[in-house]
């Protein structure tokens, strides 16, 4: 199956700083990437959908200025948590698809996740 | 709007016994249904999916799931559980009418005791 790589796996930062998380598709071109947030013992919450070369579509209740998403190339999307606060601590997971060659019947390919801890 | 319900937070089963993890869904169009598994501090791994055709779907690691349209259910099953099956399981649905937005259930934690 397709491989999606996420980096970093773990990150600890001070309150007020910004953190960037990268999501890369290693063996396919990901025209679309999805960013999820997972709280402890809770499901995945879809934060936003990003399409290469265009602005991300954010889900209701997700702050666009807080969670900046950039999908600048067909293999890389980044999520930047700006001015992070302890309540932003969470597990962030990306997934990717190549919608130009894979039908919407296909499964999602997930990265390994990034655990953010804001002190 | 799409939604998925996993009524059990946790399922406990003894090794060697059959297991069932329940899932019901709601979607306006034809449902595309998926099961994923997550191990601690890891991303999600795909297990199986139902798109169309045979209601019984077989997937990875000996898992299977049965699509029941009248009950809007897609329960995950395995005839004989292994300790290594202990993990968090997510049911997910996508509206086949269009789009790629996938909605996940709350997850069910499976504990398999030796």
C-alpha cells in the first residue's frame, strides 16, 4: 500500500511558540490530504482538507489562523500550530489520497501521527 | 450528514474466542464503510472496506465484517481472537454520492486476554 510519512513523531514546545508538522506521501502523488486531531480516548476529528495548490477547507469550529495548512506540492502538506497553548496538546494525524488516479471508493492512507505537547 | 456510532467503548474477550466490534452508520447516499485499527501512538491501519457486492467482507489479519443495510450496521468480527489483536478499532463511513470526506466513529478499545 501507499506510504505516508509524518514528522516529527513527538514534539514538545513552550507556550506561545509555533510548531510545524510535515506530512509526505512517499510513493505516490497526494492531490488531497486530510488533517485529523485525536484527543485522548476520543475519535479522530477532521480538521481540514487540503488540495494541492489551493487553500485548505477547514471544518466548522477549527481556527484557520491557529492551524495553518500548506499543501505546496503533490507530496507534502504541512500543518503549523501557531502560538501554541497547552490546550493544543494532542495527537495530530494526516492522511493522503491521490484523487486523480484513485477512486473515492479507496481507503485512506495514514501517517504515523505526531504527538504535540505544549508546556 | 454522515455519522457513525460505535456503541461500545471497550470490548473484552478471551484469546481463542470469537470477537465482535459493533458499528452503525447514517449516510444519505450509498455508504462506503471502512474499518481501521490503531496501535498506541501510531497512525491508523486499514483493515477492510465495503463498497458494493457481497455483504460479507474479508480483510487483513483474519478480520471480516458484515454489511447489513436494513440495520445500517457494519460489525467487525473475527472467529478466534489473538492477544495481538488488542488495539483501538475505528469504523468509518463515506457518502458514496460524492466527495472524499470520511467520518470516524468514536473508537472501540479491544482487550484480548490470554
